[in-house]
């Protein structure tokens, strides 16, 4: 088994690089807002013990264990999971890499036994085995210690080994043997070790780099696993990196996930998150949930097929609809074209991507509604690649249409909507469409204040973009000529990075938890 997905399934997990107050630090270990309860059909769940408002941190949890992916072991700090140049190598095992001594010291407890095992073996095993080993070492170490902040123990999580397809089961067995080679003195039996691998397989949570653009590792957060899925959830989960930069070590905080309320939540209400992206018709979401998480989604959106009609709608102009045959033909063509776009993008042939997108969008535009998923996926691919190629005007037009469609489908405080709006805002800004750009950046800022919180690095980025565009807008209104010449100069001076949605268009059902 290997974690083959190199891009983040949901572009919403960011590391926080800002100083957290000590009050916040105390709160992060607090589970006072929540309690475990029996939901009935769905098994255990989590509910609130008090009223909550939008943006409130419902719970925060440090990882029980986490590892950096094999492919990035030299580019990502094994302690804080930031992607950085010039990392320092652990002198003992020569495998682990860290930003500096602070990160290394913070992580030593987690790394100590691993360090010895890698040294003895001469090399590190794969990420799965490394994570399982860290989990098992920690279980051994923590035996008998009951922490107030722990609502469940790791080994009580579901492993779903019984539901595993034969191929996956075979790979799991291979990993168990690799683990036994790596830790020959383990106290645990094969069955228990398999159970832990099963738990990692269905509960592993993807960790991203500090920009949220790339998945860099995987970790286990047992309390978070108690939060059930709903396609229209009342909470979002983000990764907060914590802070290691304060001079006084008592103010240092570890990486952790935060569960944040998307709106008002009443006392005793069940807390939910979306395990898969809402932007799929209910049958596709249900299939993905069944396949990855082994349950049948009976949420309100699925049972009432809410918004499915919009996601597959034909375009209506003055009461006239295209024929069913035409809609079917364009839908089939769209699927073919999306596959071709993905292939061209993987091959790095971005001009081919643009050509394919333009041709397909021309055919979709008169037939499919502006909320049709195939059209939105095409718009997403087109705007991403065009802004990468610096064709900002055309990219801006597509990104605006995409965000308008998203707004009719997503929850108003959905993190993906916030991120897409931010990218669209930046694209408009680059295209010189300062007023629309500024408006979108403000809108994105309002969403991310709730989903990511004011201390998050991406929210901070948005805040400075908001101030910058506000200033530019003022100049624009005073003197358009001055604005345009300033903009030209700025564009020549700095190269702009890709504000891309780092997911493939084919990756329709994006999953919250990490899964091969
Ligand atoms: Zn670090
Ligand atoms: Zn080491
Ligand atoms: Zn559902």
C-alpha cells in the first residue's frame, strides 16, 4: 500500500504559522464543548454540550501519530510538516529532516524509537509501516494513562478489515510483515498489528504543507474520527500547524486539527463534517462513501436528492429547453473531453488543455445549465491552466462563471467555495479587473474567517490581499491611467505563481480522510 495521491483531496487544510495565545493553547486540549453519544443507526457520534456560533472552534486535537510521505521525506519537516529548502538531517538515522533544533526537539519523543529502528535496519520502511510503528509505540507508552482530552482510544476505532477487497488485504499482510522486520521485538501479535493497519487505512487523515497545495503526510486523530459524515455538514475541519517560533517554549503548540462550526449549532445537536465533496450527485457521493467508508449515506441531501437536478440541469432560455438527445450527447462528449483534459494536463501539455476546454465549453454553453457539474469541472480546469499560462482575462471569465455556479450549489460557508472564490479573485486582480477582484477577495475572506479562522496563514494572506486591492481600487477610481501603468510595472516585476486548485478534474469525489 502506498499513498499515491500527491495532491490534496480538499484544498482546505492549512498550517497556521501565527503565534497562538496561551489561552487558545489551553482551549485546544479542551473537549468541554462536545460529548460522545449513540446516534442509533450510525453508531457513535459527537454532539455539542452548548450553543455554538459560526467560526467557533468546536474541538481541537493534536495528532496521535503522523508521518511524512516517503517521496517527500527530505523536503518536508518531520515535526511541523512545513515544506522548506535546507532542512537539517537527523545525524543518527539520516532519514528524518527538520527545520531546526526547535522542531527536532519537539519531535524527539515521537522519533526516538523510530530513529533506533531505522539505524538498525539501515533504511526506513514505507510510510504505512512507519505510521503503524509510531502508533504502536505510542500505545505501548501510553498504556494505563487516561487523558481527559481523549474521547476514545485509538485501538477502538473501526478497522473494516473484514470489508477489505482481497487485493488490499494482501497488501495489508505484506505491510504487517514489513513491520515485523522493522520492529522484531514488538509485543503485539499479528492480529492486533493488522487491526492497527486497518485503522490507519480507513481513518488516516491527510496533512498538507503550509500553503495547503500539496498533501505531504498522513496522521491519526482519534477524536476527529468520531465525527460522522453529512453531505451538508455543520462543521469543517482544518489543519493548524501550531507554532514553534515563540521564544518561550511554553507558548509552543503542536500541529492539530480544528473542527470549526459553519453556522449556529444548538446544544445537543450532532456535529458533522463532509467526508466527500458535495459537488457530486447524491448517488455518486453515496457510492464513494460506501466504497471508502463502508456506510450508506442517508443524510437529508442524499435521501431527498437535493440539488441533483441543478447539478445535471439543461440550459433553459425563455422556457425553451434543448432536446433530451442533445443534452445526452453533450454530456457524453463532456465526459470524454474531461478525460482528455486530464491526460493532457498530466502530460504537461497545457496548450492542448486550453484547446480542449475551449472546444468543449463552446458545445456545453448553449446546452448545459450554469450549475451543471461537467461544465463546472471544465471551467475549473480551463481557468486554472489559463492563469498558469498567464492568460488572465480569459481565465478570469471562466473562474467567475465557475464561482457563480458553485455559489448556487455549495453551503455558503463551504471551504472549497471560499478557496475557489479566492483563486477567482486573484485571477481577476491579475487581469486588471480590480473591482470584481476585490469583491471576490472580500467574499473569500468572509468565508475563510469561519472555516479557517482569523489566525490562519491563508486568512492572513487574504487579509493583506484585501487591503492591497482596496488601495488599488481607490487609485483606479481616481485615475485609471495611473492604475494601468502601475499594474503593467508590477506585472513585469514579479512572476506570479499558480493559484491552482491542486486536484485533478477526474478526481470527482474528493475524500476527507486519507485513503489509498
Ligand atoms: Zn519544522
Ligand atoms: Zn533520527
Ligand atoms: Zn449524503
